[in-house]
C-alpha cells in the first residue's frame, strides 16, 4: 500500500476527525473512502461526458442519425412483440387496460 501525505486546513482536518469518531473508523480509513468515492465519481463523470459527446456527434451526422432511429424503432418493435407474447403466454390480454 502506498503512502500519501497531504496538508489539510484545520477546519477540514477537524471534519475528518469528527467523521472518523462518528463512524468508528481511523482518519486514514475516512480519507481512503472519501478519495475512492471521489475518484469513482470523476470516472463516471468523464465516461458520461464521453457518451454525451459521442451521442452529439452521431446526432449531427444525418446518416448516423437515420440509422440510429431505425435501429431504435426495430428494438422497440421487437421488444413490444416480446412483451405481448409473454403476456399472452401468461394468460393476460395485452389489450385489456
């Protein structure tokens, strides 16, 4: 396990101490957990930003947009057919509201 030293403002250090006391963990455990949660959140944010950028690029390309819409429609249609078939197999009338 590697070691990391850092300087914290006094009030921040006090907050870490208080969390450690309340949770029954060491300062190091609190810092590790906070760091892990921060890094995980940042990774998710970067991934989502990449997904948004890719979606925008595809949406801006008329050919890709048309193909994506066709694919989505096919998936919805096939998915709806599967749901209806499962309802009929279970003895449920899919047209009943």
